[in-house]
C-alpha cells in the first residue's frame, strides 16, 4: 500500500505541474509544447487527479477491511 500512496502523490504533483503549465500558456497567449488549446492541460490534470483520488480511496478501503 505504501507504493500506491507514493504513486498517488506523484500523480498529484504531476497534475499541479501541468496546471501551472496551463496557466503559463494562458497568460502567454500561445501554446506550449505544441498544444494549441489551453483546455488540454486541464483535461490531463483532471484525469491525473481523479486517478490519484481513486488510489487514495482504494488504500482507505483496504485499511478499513483490516
């Protein structure tokens, strides 16, 4: 379970970095890394955050069963 917790935290950090890149792209008014639409950054960040939440819920459920 400790490995899953680390993976979840890594996903959260990656999502925060992607959100920051999306905000920078929005402020600059042009795409970074070839992404034309800023919303692409937030779609990826949303998916990573949902996956991290699912991992935390799975860890929590496993701890309650013990």
